[in-house]
């Protein structure tokens, strides 16, 4: 039998990456065509 998941374990960097990926997926699904590089950069917070 496997050990239960320790919900206290958190990987903040992984959670941040998941959030950024989610933001990109949502933006892409709401946009009528491909996102431009500038739009992607804006979503990711890259100046």
C-alpha cells in the first residue's frame, strides 16, 4: 500500500510555473488566432 500524500509539501516554483502555463492556455483559448510574442511576454510578465 502506498503512503498517503503529504499535503504540507509545497513546491512554490512548480506552482508558479503551473499558474503561468494556465494563464497562457486561458489567453490562447480566448484569442481568435495565435498569440504574438509580445502578448506571450505580457502574460508572462516579461518586459
